[in-house]
């Protein structure tokens, strides 16, 4: 039996997968939005999603959908944390620090971990669905 006939025809290198660069860019922008360029990176991610939502290869479409959905969840959780702070007495209240510490140690760090996993999967040329907040296909 010929061993070469049994080998998969899939690309050997992750960078050869169609949509690789776009998937990596989406995940990098998502992490940049959470960590270093909030708002600006989100706007760039939104433009990337709008531009490529119908024309992107499957890998890129998956990562664009996941990062856009996760960005919406991140914004909603940030708004919710601020509403809780306002409800508990405003930003001068001692409860502010409790809410902020809880938000950053639970919500924000989980979103960053999901983004790091998504970036690793994109760099491997694989699809990824964010746990809990990912867009189901």
C-alpha cells in the first residue's frame, strides 16, 4: 500500500490555511482592545468584520465572528459593572473597589484568557468557539 496516498491533502503549515492572516489579525485586535488600545482596536475590529464578513474564508469568518461577539460581551460586562457601581452609591463609595476588583479578577481576566486561547488557535490555523460567550454557528 502506498503511504503517500493515505496522507491528508490539507496544508502542512498553519499559515497556508486560507484566512490565516485575517484570523490572527482579528484575535490580535480583540486582545489589543482588552489590554492596550480600548476603543481604537475595537473600531478596527468592527471595520475588519464589516469588510470581510461575507468574503472571508471559513477560518477567518469563524475568528471574526467569535471576536466580534466577545467584544460585544466585554462591552456589556463593562457597562454592567459601572451600573452596579452607580447603584451601590457611585464612584466615591467604598463599594466601588469591591466591584472593580471583582470585575477585573473574574470577567476581564476570563475575557483575556479566552482571547489568548483564540489567538493560539488562530496561529495554529484552527477554528475556535469562545466558551460561554462565543457565537454559535
